[in-house]
């Protein structure tokens, strides 16, 4: 089976990891700050805080921005559940903004409409979290402007968009957001096995994120309430977690980051090739975009054009050895979210998307002859 995504591990990666295993530090050595500095250099952001998953990064970002009981966080229903769960961890209330069918991303017109209503009822969100679905950047300038107008903070869930650009700058530079989150899970663009990072230009948020990453404990006398009683002394000044990335993961991440640009170039080539190979099939394609990181290559199978529906095509593709997938089940469809009061019909564009979307394999080592094979299989699955 050709999988929909797959990590690429080189002998350089293996050497980097072995090097850490032979060194004095496995957890809190020099590799984590080294990786953080490389993320800073790559994106142009001021601060990077590496953690053990993007989910952890989302959680402490919400806390750092002061999200708490009674507050609202809005995100898109077409995302991985973690984008919404992080608000529930903080005791806050989650709501969703329907998607723009042309991009699959949170729709800024729907966002503005919902904000105007929320303003009247006094339920404006504290945080809005756009997700760059598949690596296609959201309309950050508009979202940022709405944030200024309605007084909310912005967290970009860029789990898919490491290496993407928006308006000629790198995703992750936080030009239009308070915090940006990266994921380094193996199916994502680069990997640290498990891992994530929170990026920000705010020194205050960075300090808060570092505290929350490690138990709320500080060794910095400037942050302490008491005078240090000796070299052993540290203080817990807030309630934090053990969300630290370790040196083994960070060394792998630094080594992978060296190949980020070549990965993105290859993903963009694959996407362009798919666009050509699939152009006459009865499906809809997203417009090729030269700033996307192409974490996913998604097509839509609309039964207006095709005699076969998505579920049937999906089954046939899997039977023929192509590991297609569906991203995503709308978050509000999950039983846990239904129990919070969400139901079918709440977000019609997202729900239609879910019936039609199918992810085709895309990863740097996918070969051109495999692309041709996938395109042939898709043509026959559709007929
Ligand atoms: C993968 C993913 C996450 C969670 O990433 P982890 O590193 O596995 O915690 C969050 N949001 C989105 C959109 C993702 O795709």
C-alpha cells in the first residue's frame, strides 16, 4: 500500500540521534535550544519554544494568552481534534466558524458575520485559531485586522504549514498572529518523532510558554518571589506541565530542518504533477498555490460530476493499494462534541466538504511512476 504520508530519515538524521545517545545529555542538553534557534533563523520569528507535541504547544499557548473558564475559542471544524481540545483543557468553550469551500480554510466572511452577532450577545471569542489546512495559508491579514477590531488574540495552527509562505514571508514569523504552532509528528513536513513548537514575537508570551512547558518552575532570580537560598534553589510560580522536548528529538529536528526547503520543493513538484495528471478527471482540484507546503494533496469528488461517490472511490483506491485518506471528520461530528450540543447542519460547508474530500498520497520520496499509478487507479475508480 502506498501510504498517504511518510517520514524521510537519512543517515545524517541517524548520526545526529546516535550522537545525542553517546553524549552527556538526553533530555535538557544543548540540542533543544539549538533546534529552537534554527526555527527562529528559518522563520524570522523572535522566540521559539520546542515541546513534546503540537497538542502541548496548543494547550500552553491558550493558557499563555489567558484562556480560562467562560472564555470562547473559535476554530474551524475541518481540522484535527487537537485544535479544539486545547480550549477544553483550559475550561473554555469551543465554537466553530464554517469553512470557505474554495480553500477548506476558516471563512473570513463567516468569521466577521459571527463576530458581529457575538458582539451583540456579549460572547466574543478570546482566541481565534485559523488552521492552514493542507499547508494552504489562511487569510491572515484579514483575521489579524478582525482581531484588532473585536479584541481577540490569534493562534495559527500551522501543524501542516511548516515551510509555507504567506505574502512573501514565512509561516511562523507571527506577523499576523500572537503565536504560531508547528507539529513535528512523522506524517507532517519534518519530524522529531513526537514534537511541536510554539513561536512568538512577544517576550512576555515566550517567558510564560517556557514556564508552562516545565512545571511552572523557574531558576531565574528575576522571576522569583523570594531571594534564592543557594545554588539548588528554584521556585514554582505557576501551575505548569512536563511538556519538554528532549535532546534526541531536537537533534533529529535540527537535522531534518536542513532538508525542509528541498522537501517543500519536492511536495510542490508532486502537487503540480498531480494537477496535470488529474486535470481531465470528473473531480474538483484546489487551485495550485505556490506558497503552500502541500502537507496534504486533497481532491473533491462531487457526485454532480462523477457517477461514483467518495466512499466508493475511497474503497476502490484502498483495494488497489493506494492509501488514500480523509482529512478531516468535522470536529463537531465526534460523539464527544455532539454531547457538548453540536449537531449535523451546524456548519454546512464543512459537512459537504467532509462528504467529498479525499487525500491522495504526498511525501518527498513518492516517485513519479507512483504518481502515474495513482492517477491511473483514480481514473478507473471514478468510472
Ligand atoms: C497533527 C496536528 C495537530 C497535533 O499535532 P501533534 O504534534 O500530533 O500533537 C494539531 N493540529 C493539526 C491541524 C494537526 O494536523
